[in-house]
C-alpha cells in the first residue's frame, strides 16, 4: 500500500450472483477486499468467471446477494454502506464507463461530456459558467481538446473511449469504475488509455477500478490486481464458484497466483519480469 492511501471501497463478506424466481446462482461469496484511492486497480480473470457481475454489483446495477459494500465518505473518509446513499448521492460518488457505444444521436463531444454534470444541475438544466469550465478541464485532462466540437459518430473507438472517460471526470466523482475500457481498441490506443487512467488515479487521487482482458498491460500499469478464478473441486467447493486474489502484480506473481492463471501449454509466465512468453506447442 502506498503511504497515505485511504480505503475508498471496502467489501465485507460480499456475495454476488443472480436471483430468478426461486432460483439462485451464486457467482462468488464471502469476498473481503478493499480498493484504494489514488490507485489504478485492474480486475482480471477468464471469460465467464464473474468479472462483469462483480463490476455491476459495485456499480449498483444489481444488488449483492449478501454482505455489504462500504464507501469512504467525502468528508473525513468515514466509511458508510452503499445502501445509505441516495441515487443522487451515489451519482456524485461513483462514475461508470461502460463498453457499450452510447446511442446519443448528433451530440457533440462537449455536449456529451456536459451530461456528466447532470448529478449537480439536473439532466436538462443549462450548464453554468463554472460547469462549462469543468467540462473543458475534463476534456483537456484526457487530451481531447481538439475533439470538442466533433460529432460523436465521427470519432474512432479510441477517441470515443477518451470522451466517455472525460464525461466521468466532469461528473467529479472520487470513484470511477470501467468495464473493459480497452476493448475494441488497437494496441497503441490500449496502452494510451491505461496510461491515462493510471495518471488520472495518481495525479487526481481518483479511485479507478476496471475490468480488462489485457493481462500484460494490467501487469505493467496497475498498482493492484484483483484476480478472479473458478474454484476447483480440490478447493472443497461442491458447486465451483469464483474466488478472488488481491495484491500488487509482484505479490500475485510471488505467491503463484499469476502463474496458475496464465500458464498453459506453450504459454509461460516470467515472474521476474512480469511478462508472458508464447512458445511452440509440441503435439
């Protein structure tokens, strides 16, 4: 933990999954973990393990099955349960950036980023000069000032992702949650996006938590990793669920978690350099 870092989100005995009538599907249970302010935390794991379920639960898009999520209070960092916040208060605490392309018609970049101010102004209210300034600052922070007057449908995927992050910055929430922010981007744009998020976390003391399949980039750029894996019969779980390993990339490399997750025939994880090497597979 970096000196002076505060817990921003705390999970206490959290269980996640789905209810459908009398049926219950538990994806993971008994999660105890913290996300720290001023850090970039990356959630990694195989397809179908439950990363999206966890992210949706943290984003309040679906309720937890059990346990509690606590947020640091904006004054004095007093922890309060998520359930204690009104929807308006939550919109001023948590910004969410989804992978889905927004269906926003002919909005300009500035107009979309301006929607980030709606928790304070109301959705259809006119922005004040101070709101307009915050919108300009958010666009500048993601390096997209040259795009301000462009229509959204003219942007590339990488440019659009920058603008969605700018919208979250204009919302001025201490916490930003992102679902696969590097999906559909070319490699240079993936690197640029994660570097930008790391910088925003460090420089603006934001709590930034994202899911990603770009494991190698997460190893190099994240301050902390959450690794979700399926439990096995050897773990004593009758119906395999996910379990969570939390630590810095170095800590998860040293305890063997990353090797267990990454290594397959022809795929080798180098713990010393935190890199992945692909070799020939002998049939």
